[in-house]
C-alpha cells in the first residue's frame, strides 16, 4: 500500500467503525424504542377505555364494586381474549392487585395505567399489560440485520475510497514510470543530438581554423611573391633605367626621371602590400614588435594619437597571428568609421590566456550596431575559431572598445 492510501486507510477506519456503530446500534435501539412507545400507548389506551367502563360500576356501588369479580370479568373479557391477550390488574386505595384477569402467560409485558375516577376522586387504578414477546423477537431480527448492514456499509465505506486511491496511485506510478522512461529516452536523444552538434561545431571550428591557417599561408606566399618576385623585377627595372641616364638626351632625362620615380613608388607600394599581407616582423621578431610597428605606421598614416601598452611575453605563433589580424581589422575600422582623434591598444596576459583591447574616443557604437555590420565578422570568426571570444561595447574614452581573448592553447 502506498503512502497516500495508507494515510487514507488510517482516516477512513474510524469513520467506517463509527458508521457501523451508529447503524448497527443506534438505529435498532431507536426502532425498538419507537415500537415500545407505540405498544405502551396502545396499553394506555386500553387502560383508559376499561377504566371508563368501570367508573359507572364504581359509582353505583362505591364500597363493593372492586370485589364484584364476576362483573369485572365481564367488563374486561374483550381485552383478555385473542388477539389482544391482555393482562388486567386493578388497584384500590390501601390494597394492590385486588383484581387480576389473564388468560395466557405474557412474555416481556408492556403496560399502561389509567385511573378510575368517581365524582372527581380516584377510587382505583387499572393496569393493562400487553404481550411484547413478538416485538422483542422482531427487534432482535432487526438488530441482527442492522449489524450485518452496518458491517457491509462500514467495509464498503472503508474499502471503496481506499481501493480507488490505491488504483489511482498505481496508475500514477505507471504513468510516472512511463514519463520517467520517456524523459530518459528524451535525455538520451538530447545527449546524442548535443554530442552530434558539438562534434559538428568542433568540425566547423577545425575547418575555420584550417581555413584561417590556409589564408595565412596564402597571405605569406603572396607577400613573398610580391616582395621577392615583383619587387626584384621592379628593382631590376629601376637599375636599368638608372644605367640609361647617361645615354639619353637631356630632353629625355626628364621622362626617365619620372619613370624612375614611378618605379620607386611601385616598389614602395609592393613593399607596403607585402607587409600588410604578412609583416616580416611577425615571423622574424614576434607579435610585440610586429604589432607595435604596424600600429605606429597606422597612426602616422591616419593622423591619430596612439597609446600602446604591449607586454614583453610573446604568445604562441597561432595566437600571435590571430591577435595581429584582429588588431589590424580593429585599427582599420577605427580609421574608416570612428571619426576618432586618439586610440589605445593594449595586449596583456589575462585569465590563463591573452587579451587584446583596442578602443578609441570616436563616435562610439550605433544603437543597432552588429559585429558583422562593423566589418569585424572575420575577426569574430578568428577569435571563436581559436577557442576565444570577441566583444564590442562602449569605451570609457567615449568611443568603441573591442576586447578579444584567446586561451593559452588555441
């Protein structure tokens, strides 16, 4: 039995017992009492009727009427015969049972009294007793029936709700088990789906990291090709033009000089593009020098005041590449969108990783600005692909602040 059904059984048992006692004890008692009162009222009615018949006799012969047995027998004969079978008793002052009449023995007699009155004075008292045996026998049967009914009703009153609650608890337990099994199955499916999504996410991260690696390799290759091949070609062409200076006429020297200046500008442009694609300092000297050199050239080119705070510890190569590209994109966005006069760049160790902060005093972030809308989607992908994150918020300088964090091992 479950806890709820046990608690209900403890509460229903006294109620069922009380109901059985009331029905099995009180109802038969009330029934018997009502029938006894009815039988007693009937005896009293007969007593009054016979007393009224005795009053004329007592009035005619006040001294000897109670001793006239023959006359008294005639008056009470109808009450002593069947089916009434009453027992009659007459009492007079100073003498009891002066007259008695009875034809059959009585069991469980039920009596009623009535006075015999002559001229306002009580001259006798008449008792009529009726047989109550049949009433008591019926009362016994009624009591037994009531006890049986009370037992059945008590058991029903106890059993039905307890059984209903027990069945409800069993059904609830079955439903709970089914729900638990469904929940466990759902959790298994969710775990399997989550594991699948995590695997796909890891695959996408590895793919993104590989694409970034390939991009860096391609940048490095293009940078080398520009610097080594196109730069050497332009340098050789510059040397050949320089060798022709003495062989041309004075009027052609001006055009030759312009060609040399154009080649010098092209060489410088190739060197700058190659540097932006893959700064040689990043491979030769590390992130600190490469980032500092790039930031100072950027500040000089755009005319902004720059505050640099760079540590001395070099991050690993992959982290260095990601941080450098994020810094590049952040500085480019400041130049394009911020309308700033000063910028701040800080690189330090933070929370078992590396943190890059780039902020400015420009117009700040628009209310509906999104990271992809600011041209930083590539930076976000780089940071997340390396296992870190990138945040944009308002800077204490008044403009925007970019914060990128990468773990110790990307």
